[in-house]
């Protein structure tokens, strides 16, 4: 077993240690409840998939819990359910995740089960086929949902040569070709100790947490082959418009701007502007476009946290006859952030909302394990928690306007709606 660890680093809440085989162990002691939650992260999300195998990480997550070299899917389920625990796998754009929660007494047993699933999954062929077919059903179903259609074509024009341009589910063409051997190859490449972050929160001391991980995972040796990171092309697309005709009761109008990645110095400011514009019933978009003008059935904004270049997106569901007005209204509200400085009161209200929601997102053991493990996996470090809050608090009306002017120049536009509504716009309809 690997006996050595590096010098642990300290934080007001969290203890960080790196084992000699490269596993990063994060522990937050929280004795309030007799529960331990853990998140086991690998840098192995959809960014790591070959283009022709889009959907691979999602399929692997669906099948990972369905069998190991020693246990069947039923035996795994019985072990988890017999102690009232929860265990699940998930994939995202920038990471792969195994989530675990149980009472403290059963945590060592469940962590050993997680280790077996991560190191020696069997990927049963019948389960691969079943989950692949279910995913294909989901892909077909999304084509009937106007918002998903709009977002899918939006991604394609923003990221034509980047994994972010494809749904996590993949496409019908790529997902239908995925086989057991592809899961095995992906697993072999990225499921290794020097690519693993184990984050735990609950009724255990940092020393006990590190000792437990060492006893369970310490024998996992680092492969001799170096870890391969994806070599992605920079996003170089030009803003444009795309529309799809779909006979629905409303139009989905979506526009977005290329924005920074999570390492960008503008990240906190963009999160704050996103909160001001589109977060909740008091947001600018909701008040101006829905409450005052009655344009929107649904209106919001989102700015996903991404390891590569992200997008700042606003969208609206509106009556078909209001499609052109909705597009103009959305763009006006976004670009107003460049032409008009926010008042001190507006900015402070957005800060209070963002920081309040951020604090509420760190209440449970599961939330705590998630957020610190996520930060570590993205390369931000555990100190990002404090830095982000300070950066939000430091935003001024002037700096917010400067960031808005830097990014909100020319949008990418995606619209889905009835053909009669689209014909009134000066963009060719893509069927």
C-alpha cells in the first residue's frame, strides 16, 4: 500500500491531503448529524470524449453501477439498500462523479463498494444495450421539446468544433454506435488514482477520513502511461443566427454571448450580472419583460461554470406573434448593462441574492462535499470558496459595466417557433 502522504493543507472548514498515489482527499468534519456524504470526482466528463463517441461519459455513468467483476447489479443494489444508503453515478461536461451518502457506521463498507465499482466495473453487455436504448429514447424526446431544440442548435453555432457543442447524451448517430469496448477504453484511460478527488463531509475527523481512504484506495497504483488531457481547439466561431420551424403554441427565443471560463478574472462579475438579469421573480428580465410588458411565459438567464470558455445566455418563451419583439427586448436588456451603469442599490441587491443563495448551497453534507470536490476537480483549489465571495463583494458599478461592454457585443441567436412567426424575421428557416 501507499503509505506516504504530502503535507496536508488547512482551511477554516476543510482539510486537504494528497496521497502518494495522487488521490486528493478533502474532509470537512461536521458532527451535527450522524451522516457522511462523499463525492468521488474524476476529470473525465464529456470534454474528454472523442467526437465520434459523444455520449460516452453519460453512458458509462448509466452502466457503472450495474455490475463489477464480483457483484451483479442486483447484489450492488441490495448492499446499498440494506443499509438505507444512496449511491449513484453521473457525468457532466467537465467531470465524472460518484455520489455516496450513508450513516457514519456504514460509510467504510459503502466506500469499499464504491472502490470496487470504480476500479473493476464489468459493464455487462445487456446493461450497455439497455441504457443505450434508453438514452436514444431521451435524445428523440428532446427533439420534441422546443427549449431543448433551441439550446441544442445554440450550442452547435457557438461550439462547432468543441465537445460543449454536443448534448451530454450525445447524438443519435454517436450514441447508437457505443459499445462495451468503448466504455472499457474510456475507463482504462481516465479512471486512475492520480485523476481522482475524494471529498467527504460529515461525522468523521480529517485524520480518520484520510486513514479510511488510504486503507481502501491506497493499493491503487498509478499506471505507467501518462494521463492524457484533451487537446481542444479554441472557440473561434462567429456570432450568427439559427432558427427551426416547429408548430408549437409559443416561440423560444435564446441569445447568448461567449464569456469567460471559471478561471477568468471576470467570472465573479459575470455570475453577478447573471443574477441581476435572470435569477428569480425580482430579476430585471422578469420584471421588465414579463411583469411590465407581458411578453414572456418564461424568461431567465444562465451562465454555466465551465473549464473551457462558457456562454452567457438569456432566453424567453413567448407568444408566436411576439417573437421579434422578444428578441429585441432580450438583446436590449443585456446590452443595457454596457450603456447604463447599475445603481448602487441594484448592485447590492444582486450581491445579496447571489451570496445568500451561495451560502444556502453549502448547508448539507452532500452540498459541502460537492462544492469543494468540484472546485478541486476544476483546478480552482479549496481557497476559491473564499476568493469568489470576496470578488463578488468587490464588484462596483464601474467594473460591472466594463465587463458587460467586454462581452455583450454581438449575440449568437437561436429561435424555435411556428413557421409563420419565423417568416417575419429576416433569417432563413432551418427545418
